[in-house]
C-alpha cells in the first residue's frame, strides 16, 4: 500500500488545476478521435479529464480515483464545465472494469505513486480494446534542473525523492516507463520525453510561489517533520529559497517527463 506523497492541500490543487490536455498530454492528442471511449486513471482535479472528454465526444469518458474525496474533486470540475462522465472509485492494480472496455486508457503523474507500476500497466492493458492505446506521462525528479543554483533547493529535491520512496512510490518514474511497459507485456511500446519550463516572471511566480507554499502547507511538509527528515525551520528555509528564486531575473526551472504510448 502506498501513501500519496502530495496530498490534496490547497497549494497542491493549485498546481494540479494548472494542468491541461495541451500542457500535460500533448503527446496523446494526435491519437484521439471523436467517439473513442476513454478511461482517465487518477483524474485528480479533473482539468485534463474535461479537456480529453471534449476531444473524444461523443465517446464516453470514465474518471477513476482512489478515494471518494479525490473523485469529488474531479466531479466538481466536470460539473463546473458541464461534462458528463462516469465517476468510479477503484484501484489501478485491480481495475473494476471488464476486459476490452476502452479505446484509450490514460494516466498522468500516476505510476510514480503506485505500489506496482508494472501491475498497473498490465491492468490498463487488460481493459484496453485490441489495437487501443495506453498512454502514461510521469515526471522524473532526478531530471529536474534549475538556475540559479541553491543548496536549499537541492535539499528540497532530495527530501521529496526520499519521502516518495518511503511512501512506496518511484519519483524517477519517467525514465522507467518503457521498461515497465515491456515488463507488463506490451509489444513495441513507444517512449518519448517532454518538459515544463518555467522561465518568465509570471511562470516563476506561479511555480515558485506554489512550491514555497507547498513545502510548508501540505501532506509532504507534515510527513517530513513527523518522520524527523527535517525541522519546521528547515522547511521555512526551503520556502524562502523558492521565493527568492521567483525573483531571479535569470531564474529557469525545467521539469522532465517521460511519456509512453503503447498499443494493447
């Protein structure tokens, strides 16, 4: 059993609601078509789910989350945008759907958090129709890079990666997607990469401000202190480092992602 490292505090949701199909699933979009039935695994706040629903309509979209509370976040966004979808609570390791139920099975930033990514991909393959498409995109935290250098940001990244692994996840999931897909039985899966880059004043303020809040107000912050990995004063220093970075005229931050497209 894994523990979701991020949790659902306001700064986390602020970050996740920034995500769209265009900035987070562009690799998948050319392969979508109207009428396709799509499963969105780990739908979260639902912004990507709603975008995908518009692209496959009149195909049916199903949103899956691990808990009722998480699924309520999806439902709220879909309701706000007038999107009709099926909402299901379930475990990606044991998907509550019959074989060959969907044309597309999508997961964004999910496999890094699950106990057994290979089993999860195997289940995603099972519920995907023959010649259907399984798509996954995950960050690779060791591939994050930024300027200017700051030892407190180095410490932030080390702490996140340690906590994620302690919770049963794999923060460097992006580089492993191809290997996991092959182990799950996919034939000739295709792997690629893309980035988010934060280098404008507006992007720095959004990204850095979000992490400055998140490092002191999130499940991760509580875990780090409770487990003795750092002190509240350490978190304050890391938050200050993030705020300092947002004001750097030369500030630049890249988030590396691995991407997977695999035919069932």
